[in-house]
C-alpha cells in the first residue's frame, strides 16, 4: 500500500517544510550489548512530533491534485496529528478544523487554537471524534487528513526513516519506535524495507499492533494507561498492518511503570522531555523487553514532546 518509492516522493515534496532532526548517542552502559544506540530526536520537529512530516505531505499532495477548497482541511486527533495538520494548513493559508475527544488534554487543545485551527470536541473516544470529522469533510467538501491510516500521511512519516538511515551512514540494524495507530511504523518500515528491521513498542494498555498480528488483522482493543492520550487509537491502521506483515515488523509490549521510568530517565540523564507514549520505545530497551544481539546497531525514535513536564521532578 506504500513503498520506499512513495516515501522518496514524499521527501521531495516536503523538502524545506520539515526539520532534519538530530541524533544523540545513548550512553553505552545503558544498553551494553549493542554496538551503538542512537536516539532520534524527532520531538524537536515542528509542532513537537513526527506528525508534521505526514501532514505536510497530505496537504501538499491535496494541493497538487487540484487544490483545497474554501472548506479547507479536517482532521480527527487527540492532539499531535491535529497540531501538525493545523501547522501545515496555516503555512499555506488554509482553514483547518480539528475534532478531538472531550478528554483531550487542555494544553493540546490550547495549542491547536494557537496554531489557528477551529477545535471541535466530540465524544469520549477517538473513534467518535473520527466519525464526526469524516461526516464534516463529506458534508462540506473539505480534504480529510487521517491521523495515521492514509497513504500520504504514512509516506510522509516515513521520511524520518530515510533521514535516519542517512544520518547513521547506513550502519543501522534495528529501529524501535512507539506504535498507536501505526502511521509512523508503516512509513519507517516501508522506507527501510530490506535495509533495517522495525520493532513497534506498545503499552500493554493499548496493544493495537500486537493484537492485529495475533488475530490476523486490525482488531479493536480497549484503551487504558499512561500513554492513552498519544497512543490511544482503538485499532491499528490497515496500511500499518499490511506493511508490518510485508516487512516483518514485530511488536513488543511494555508496562506503564517501565514507560514512566524511561521518561524520567530521559529527563534526569539527558534533560529531554517527551510524552509517555514516546518513552515507550526506550522503555523496551531499559526494561529488557527488547534484548539486542551483541554488536547490534540500534536507533530509538523519540517521536513527540507534547506533554505536561510538571510531573518529571
């Protein structure tokens, strides 16, 4: 459904609109078996998450295909995807409406408004906000921007993978990244197909990829835990499931206590502030849920920083 060529096209399309985020090498004693372990600091991306990559690719693609009308763009998001869409739309002077669950964090809603989006709160779950956004787009003829299950979104997100591969000089074996709806995993796995493996890390309270791989397809899961605000999709996307099956991407689960510990470790040791969902990827390493082989070369994607930092100290 998406391939390396789609990611390459996305990279050309969004060149100049997104940041090339840096790498930081993790202290070797934290993961002694690995030859090298890098942190990909994508929390420094525009709007604080990787979602800006997919949003720009979706918006620019829609413009190339015939433009976007007066109704602009519509998205459904608990926060990060909506912020990215609002940012991309504002860059091109396009109106944006973002539907969020009523329990979306107040600071994320405030940020959406600061970026110029109209915010509409509907229901208690992402699925309810999603249905309302789809109905809005159909009724008004707006361009719908899916948070994670849309080819343009996934391919744009995948530009992180090609960028990472270049930054490591191609000396990369495994990428660990957090999975919610799977839009990041799908893009990165497609970008790195036949070059590096991708491991999706999920909280035990939101095992969307894990369940889909076990059940043979996307399946609804209950949503709970500390990372539900950013990894709160109720099922993995169809694109992510297809790419995971094609590329052999696997799932690793981590408990909330390990996510909290990894998030604190990033702050205490490196002064890096990330979301709970973002910390899941590092938690898999620190808690031993993913055990690298001797000499393995790893990258851990820190994919978002839109969080309340007051509970870090």
